[in-house]
C-alpha cells in the first residue's frame, strides 16, 4: 500500500520503521530537512519537506494515489487539517489522526466524518489505559488482552525462588494447577518460541497465555504475593497522569500526583477534583520520604525524562513498593533496561504503533486480517489474533495434523462463548478467532501465512 506519514518524531519514525519493514510504500512529510534526511537514510522511505496541512505538500507527496494518511505531527490542529485536506483531495483515502489535547478528543470522535477521520490515536490516553490495567492486576509485568477480554498474555519474571526455576514446560500444569501455556521466553535478550521440553531458568521473562479467570490462580500458585492497590503515587503531572487518574478513580484507587511545575499543579487541581496534587520534586529522595512513599502500594513514574523515570523506579524498588510502573519514551539499550528492577515498562509510541499496524494489516487483507496485534518479548515477537473465515485452510482439522511454519505457535482459540488453550486435538471453526505467537522475523499477515506450502 502507499502510505503517507506526517511527522517524523518518535511516533512517526516508529510507525515508518515497522510499515517499511512490512513492504509498504512509505512517504514521510516533515517541516525539517534534517529529520527527513535521517529517516530516508535509516529506513526504506521517501521524504517530502513541507507542511502536511498544505494541499500543495500533500499533492507533492502523492495523496491522490495514497491508500492511507497517518497524521502524527506534534500539533493536533495540523493533524486534523491534514486529514480533512487529504480526504477532500482523495475521497477513498483512509486517515489516522494523532489527537492529544483533551479539549479536542471528544470533538474529534464526535466529528469524525467532518474531519475525514477513520481512526483517532492518543498515545497518552492509550498508555494510561495500559497502566491502569497493570495496577488492577499487581504481579504481572505486562498484560495484553485478546478474544474480547476472555484471554490474556501476561509477562512474569522467573527469579531464584520461583517454583518455575529449573522446570520443563511439560510439568507446568502440575505446578500452577490451571490450564495455561508459555508462548514465548525472553532469555539473554533473545526470544524463544518454546516447546514441551524447554526448561525455564532464573531471570527468564516468560509470556503466558491464560484464560482471564485463571490469572489469580496463576499468581497464587506461583507464590507471587499480591495485594490490591489502594494508594498510588504518580511522579510527574503529564497528560498520561491526567488520563491515568481518571481511569484509576473508577477502580477506587486513591491517586497522588507529584509535579514540580506550580502552574501545572494548579491546572491539574482544577481538572482532577478527586486527586491529591503535590507541588514538589519526585526525584528528591528526601521529599519522597517526607511524602511517605513506603506506605504507597504503587509508584508510577511519568516524568518527561526516561533517565529520571528509571532512577525513581530504582528508588521505589529499594523501598520495596508493591508495584512499579516506568514510562520510557525512547528506545534505550533493551538488554540493560530489562535487567533493571524498575517493574513494568510502558512505551506510548510502541502501543500506538501496534494499533496502527493492526489497522494497516486489516486494510491490506480484505479476508483474514488481524483482529489484534501486540508486540511481546521486548518487541522480538508478536501475538496476533485472526478471525477464521471461508478463505482459511484447515478449518475443523485437528492442530496435530496441520503443517505450520517454524517459530509459529497456536496459543489460543476463541470460540463463541469460551476461550480454549489448545492441544493437539483442538480444532477451529468458521467464526472462531485464533491467537498465534511468532518471532518478528516471520512475516504473518493472514492466518494462512502460518502454514507451510
């Protein structure tokens, strides 16, 4: 497909990297020549310098022949106008707009037809929902949902005292006493799609597919002591913090935001009546001790600096905080970051990129397109959910008789009223959803791509 991406920042460059890798014809639009030059040199993309909201720039970028415009500049107004202009110049084009300002959010949804918007993305709001989900299930490092919420893939770390240390996957059910499946293992910064004789080791990060109603059983039988979060301290008064407090208030979790900018504190106090806003520096250890950090159930570090978020997360770990969530905006050395005790890591740009890639794949594949896509195992693997339609091979055939590609694992089947962790005798029927896990080197765009031949 021919795709235009307006804005070469963190979001735009991440999307460009993924979609170019998947073979799409990508044209980047940005005001900065240096930004475009860097992107053209780094990825297989072309570049047009100019204002993405200008008809002249859009015409030069090839909007007349484009299938999709992704407007991801740092200005909501430019993104909205770019989508409107693109739709006016090409009625068949799909548009995705990045809208961050809470004042515009409801307006963008209510007037999608007017703006010519097919999809609205908000990295901060999406990150807030991800963090809220983690705080509702303390004990897991990440949680990705599939099959309309009936199934999750959760991330756990195997430490020296874990009942899973030194255990082969064939013995897993006898330890956790519920039906789950380890679908990927991150070891020494390499991703393994494991089979039954694979043995887990200390420091492995494992990704487990489970029915939603088995999550608590899994935690209890792995001796992961958890208690419900009641009080959370949030470092930084960003937009994510605003959205997060709105989400957590629905769950009865009391939130306190620490923000060093006095004006921002005043703004948040007006917007969040049920949240305690404190003017102070979350990077100051004495200040955190004064605010009795050790009596909080969770700490979420959401400042604008990744390095500061890491430091705050490390201090929270030293204080034995029950749950820690750390936001990272940039791609740091993954092997170093994964080894740090900073709890769950949330990346807004990666979350948004996954949503857009899913949309593009669904556009590209009229039949068998992906329903849900999540990057797992430090972005080295993908969990992809497909709907079984008439074009699919092996309908009503037992899994043990299917010839599948290497490094592809069917980890779940969503039936009409339940989700199944499959075995060799399992089958999928028309209308079911199938959840697979594969490494990112294996290109899977439709369900039929998992089969050999």
